[in-house]
């Protein structure tokens, strides 16, 4: 039996379902390409495609069925609008990873630790940044990142209906707010290393002032390196706990902090 032999009702049902899933896939695929863990550079493209299809089959049945595009121009409009929305949502989640990378970079610069495991991300990361990145991604997946992402995608259709371009002013304000939060979080997470670095430099300055003939660099370098590793061991659970709580709070209230 060929597809032409199917009853007209069944063909209409399959056709409507196809376009419904295709329209959902536009947003889901764009968001998945930049998601933490699922959209990393070292994840093969076929795996990313399979993940996007899996999310599509989870999200699509929960939404009211979308009508088939009337013209190629209408479909092109859907492609552009859904891709913009999907990328915006994905980048908003991705900014949490960037905040963790910023924290690792600040901590490494403060404690003279850099370039160990530096190629673990898309760009070279300091040692502490690489450790925090891998730990954070593993923790996010263990805490149900895939479930939160599916809920976030379903909820996104209430904020951004399919086929409607987001309001540029509100969308840009929301994006700026998320970027500011990422930098704020990066500085906050690296606070233990910054405080230690300030105390270390003040101490070295006092010692050098009191004993100019002493080579304080040879004494201070091992101390700050050991101190950075010790703080990483002690503070990393708290840093990751604060980070994952911020991410889960975002999924619960994506527009938090905006009027």
C-alpha cells in the first residue's frame, strides 16, 4: 500500500502532525545547539541532532497543533522567528556556563594557576575554569537539566507564540539582564580566590618592605599556588551549589529581576 492509498483523514492527520513537529523542531534545534552539556563543541553533530529530535517529540505533544504553512514565504517567516527565539533561549541558559568560566578565569588569574586542562572547552581555559566547567556540567545533568530544558521549552510558547517575532526592546533588555547576571555570578563565585589574593599580596608587600633583601617571590609563588588548590578543594562544593541553585531558579522564573 502506498501513501496515496491511505484514507484522506489519515493523510490529513499525518500532514498536520508533520508540520506541527517541524515547526517545534525549529525552536528546539536552535536552542539545543547552544545548550550546556548537550550543545558542547566536542559533542558530535549527529548526537546533537538526535537530542533535538528527542526534545521535539517531548515538547510537541504538549502544545496545540500548529497549522501547515500556507506559502513558502510563511514557512521562511517561521524559520527566522523560531530560530531567533530558540537561540535567545539557549544563549540565556548558556550564560550560566559562561559565568562559571568567568569565575574560573578570575580565580586562576588571582592564584597564578592557568592552562592545565586548558583545552577542555571551546576556548582555552585556565586550570580552575576547566575543573569547574566539567564539574558544573556533570552536576547540571545529574540534577535533571534535560527535564528543566523540556519544561522551559514548553513554557516558552506562552511567552513567545510560534511565528511571532519577540519584541526587540523587551528581548534586548532581558538579554542584557542575563549577561549582567552572568558577570555578577562569575565575580561572586570567585570571591574566595580574590580575597585570598588580596591578603597574599598585602602580606608580601609588608614582608618585602620589612626585609628588602629577601626574595619574596620564591617564597610567595608556592604559597599562593598551594592556597589556590586548597581553596578549590574546600570551596568548589559551595561554588557549584550556588551555581546550580541560580540555574534552577532561572528555569523556575526565566524573567526574574525584570519589571
